[in-house]
C-alpha cells in the first residue's frame, strides 16, 4: 500500500473491523508505523479487559422493562398514588415567580444607560519562542510560574518596565480600575 490510509480506515483497522483484503493492505502499511501498531495492541487489550469484566450489550435492560415496572407499581399503589387536586395555595408559586421577574425588571430600570462596564485588558495568550542557543525552563511554584532563560542578554538597568503588559495604557486589568 503506497499511501497512508484515511482516519476512518485506520480507526476500523485498530478495532479489527475491516474485511480481510483491506486489513492486509493496512497491515502492510502499518509495519513501518510503530505508533499505530501500539494503538492496535492497546485497543485489543482494552477489549479483552471489558470482555473479562463480563459486560455485554445484553446486560442492559430495555426501555420496555422500565415502563412495565413503572406501570405495575402504579397499578399496585392504587388510586392513592394519583395526586389529589392542587391545594388552594398552589396559585401562589407562579404569582411569586411573576412578581420576582417584575421586581427584577423594575430594579434594572434604574441603571444609567451611560453606565459602561470598566475596561478589561485583553487576555490573549502570548507565545514566546527563544532564539537558537537559548535554553528555556518553566518552573511552577504555588502561586507563580517563572520562565528561566539561559543565553539571553540581561536587561539594562536604564530600561523602565511598564506597569502592565498591555500595549494600550487605557486598558488596565479589571482589578486595577477605580
């Protein structure tokens, strides 16, 4: 087989679901692909574990089983299981819900249309790729993550660090706005 099989064929091969001819073709291709051979071994091991656990599709009862049991329980319980007419105070629940919604709209009406939420800094991830010859190590501690770069020139003392990492000084993190 000259070309790589598509994902569907490979998935079916891993699960041993291909016909013999196609399986032999993929098998020939896979001889040079140790990661795919390992996936197939892992899938076969998983299947054998599930088989030994004793689970099969026949173990799950059908929906009719549950429905029949529910009907039988209702029949055995008799008319006492049928709910009685609602209490006289049952109308209070929807009335209370409607009053709560109305109160929420009324309270929200007082907000100024000019009120704008405070600006937030854009939190786009930044990917740093060091130049050749730079060794980068990531050190994670309890509340901080530090990137140690070996092979980078030191920052001169005359260089001032900005207050935030934002390119736009008008955008500060939400915690810093007042």
